[in-house]
């Protein structure tokens, strides 16, 4: 099997879906001739033409809203928001329209739409090229929120997202685009939207995480393993709807839960995981549920030491695992 | 443009049925039998004229909440309307989930819309894009109030349609008020049609109380759109003869004298007078139409009042496409 990068896996998924179904098309800022500012769509404009890979005006609201209209017509748009940080103008369309369409029309209309956006810091992007925005959308019934952590899942989940009949927010850890490599088989496969994945089984502490922090959590688990701590790493992958069964099964086994995300702590996705555990696995807990998250500041600062202060890394995660294991 | 006698009678019938339905809704509200109504009184000529200029069931429509007469002309029945006013089971736009006059008719290509204004315009641009990508000769008409042209969503939608020469007709129903705010608080131009100048599409202002003028204006725009000559902005100028909704009291912001003055330009009166002069309608046929409307509406009210409410379980779905239950 070939080992490829996360962004290559995403591009393969889009390439294969464009080839498979002529209702699929891509639109976004600079996705065509330029191939995307991160080169996620590189070569697709040349291969499929300007009708299938559409450069849009710099207006995120209509990237989402025009996508919704095309989806209502029966197409399957893949919309790229250039950075997660730029998605806020589109929230009215995503939350008020895409998410509610099926419910409000009693199923007469559905919105098969994928909105891809790179998220996360650690790349020198400052406040407006580093944000984690998932928590705004994991509050919204009608949306599905997916965050892959490795090339295999990225390709398989994106292909599932394109085939899903609902609006899907697909957030990609941009720091991992070229850093995270992994084996991806030749040929057709998909990864289902919904189930979490136990990426490293363990017995002492459950670490619930996703995206870039999952990559670091695996490194942290490796570090503490050398010290005799067995950490189970659960890659949540689909944040919404929540895979409560996998979360609860893991914490019932280990008795300890650490939730790790890069997004800031308060009101973050980890609160939902913590509440699920507190509500349904309370008798199984041997320690308080802990969250290791970004600090409650508006966004990631630019200056290098400030960015490092904000960001989690394998050492910080390993420290939190140790602390919880000792409890 | 020649409009046959039969078609003129059909136009008048649709305006009349909408007007009498609308008046009945106000009466039901004042009697405490319904909770909410939002009125199309004063808009009938523009809406019915526009509907007749489309190929109904073939072309697409992204309407807004003041489009009762347009929906009647597309086959929205008095029973449908009464069920939706009362939130009864079988209500066809949303199964009782949406407020009344938030339309959706899949079989007539009328897409579901929400209450935040101008959101539907972006969907129309997306539908127009899909039509163009499919190389079809359909058109899409989206309607909105003049207040909605202040929204960025409207601007983005028009910009998209103009860039890609999409088959979209933007029909601004300028009734001079956005709830309480008159034109001068909404825009610095005298006519919403002027806004087309900077966006690269034709903008025409039409007497929205004259059904024949509206039919011809929309028909011309449809002909352009259908033959690949791009979008048109049509401003239909009329007067909102009622408060914004049943929850509004327009005495707070406009004089009775002003309202009375505009009743002289009631589109029903304008249409009837014209059709009487040409012999299309006479006293006898008008009386027959009135009786027919009253009978149909009486029956619809009784039908809806006897109809059951939805089972409460229906509130729980369909959040996702997988949960849609047919029948």
C-alpha cells in the first residue's frame, strides 16, 4: 500500500467522486486554476474543467448558499471554505438553511452538501488562519460534523460525505495536511460517518480526541507506554451526531477519561463528551473527567512563543495522561 | 402581448381566491381561531402575473412569506392554506413545523424557505447554476421584499447570477414598507431596480398593481433567462395594504389617510376595472366567482378545523434525510 499525505488522500477522494458521479462538483475561492491555496484541488480543474471545479467570488455566505441551491436541485456540491476562520459569514446559510431544510419541509427537501474547511493552529496563521470552529456546528441538529485525523479516514470519510444526503461540515487539520502520512489502499473504499475509532487500545486511561490532537495523542500514548501507562486513544472522527456508545464502552473499561481538543475549553466539544460520561458512566469512573483544551482566549496568537503557549503538543498531552493515571 | 380571454379570467380567479383567503385568515385571526397570518393583500397582481409567465411545474421558484397569491396560482389550495394556518396534520409545506405562509411545494419546484430575509435568493442562484450546468432551459424566479435588498445575501446572489449569466429572475415586491420602515430608511435610491446598475444585469421597475404589465415584464425576463441571456431584476411596485402581519399594528407608523389613498390602486380593483372594460368580466361572472371562492373557502375552513393535529412524535423527525417518513 502506498503511504500518502492527508491532503493527497483528500484530493484522491474528490478526484474519485468527481469521476464517479457527474452531479458532484467543487466550488470555492481559488479552487480552480490555482488548485486551492493549500493545493487540495490541484489538478482537478485541468482534469474536469471549469464547470466541475468552479472558482467563486470571495464571499463565503454564497459559497454555502449557492451550494445549498444546487443541492436542492439534485447536485452534490463540495464547497471549500478557504479557512475555517472565514466560515462565519456562511453560518446563516449553514445553520438557518442547510441544517433545517429537511426538518422544516418534513423531508420534501434535503441538502446533500459537503463544506470542507481547514482548521487549527500551529502554522503561524495568527488569529484568523488558525481557529477551530467545530463547536459552533456540533450544537446544530441537521448537520453532521466530521474531522479526520489520518489519510485513510480522510479519504474514506470524505467519499462517504459526498454520498451522504445531509449537509456535512468536514473540517481538516491543516497542520497535518503534509505532516500526517499513512497508508491508503488502491481502489474503492469508504469509512462510515458516525462511528468513532479506537485507534490505540489501552486499559488505564481513555483519551477522547480528534483531528490534529489525535495525531499528538498517539505520540503521547507512546511516551507514557514506556512508563507503564496504558492509554486507550479514541479518535472521535464524527463529532456530530455523537457516537455515545463507543465513548461509554471505552470509559467503562478504563474508568478514566481525558478529553483533548485544540479548540478552547469553555463550551467546547469536550463538554458534551464529559457530560455524556458523567451522565451515563458515573458508576464506572475512578477519577474525575478531565479536559485538556486550548486556553480561553479569542484565538491563536501569531508570535511564535505565544502560539506555542496556546497550542497543545504530545508533551502536554502526555503530562495530562500521567496526572490522570496517578489519580 | 396578447393574453387570451380565458387566461385573463384565470388570472383574475387566482387573484380573487388569494384575496378572499387572505381576508378570511384575518377574520379567523380576529376571532381567535388561528394564531398568525402574514398577508399578501396588495401583492396579488404582481404574484399571479409572475406565476403565469412561468412554465408552472417546470420552472423553479424560491419564494418568500408574502407570496400567497403566487402559491395559489401554482396550485396551493385553500385546504392547504387553512391546514397550515391551523398547524394541522397533513399540512403540506412542513407538516405543521413552520409558521403559516412559509411555503414549499416539491411537485411544483417551489423550494422551502425560512423567515430570515433574502436567504432564498442565494438558493435561487444555486438552482440557476445547476440549471446551467445541466444545460437545461428552465428558469428560476426568486421573490423578496424591497427591505430584503439591504441584505448581503441578496447582493451576493445577484452578483453570482450576473457573473455566470444564470437563468434567475429576482422579483422584488416593493410594497414601500419593511414592517415599519419606509423606503428612505432602507435605501438611498428611489427604486430597487436601480440597484442592478452596479451589478451587471438589467433592472426594470414595473407597476405591480397591473397584472398585465407584470405578466409581460416577467415573461420578457423569462425569455431572456431561458435563452441563456442571463438574469433580470424586476421591481414590482405596489403598496402593502395591511399591517406586516397579524402581530403588527401599522397605525403606529403610517396614517389612515395614506392607506386609504393607496386603496384606490388596489390591484384587484385595477384588474377588475380593466377586464370589465374589455368585456372579459361582467357583473354576472364576477358574482359567480365570488360565490365559488366563498364556497371553497368555507369548505376549507371546516375541513381544517375538523382535521387532527399532528401526533407529538412528529416533532422529533426528520432531522436527517435517513429519517424521512413518506405517507
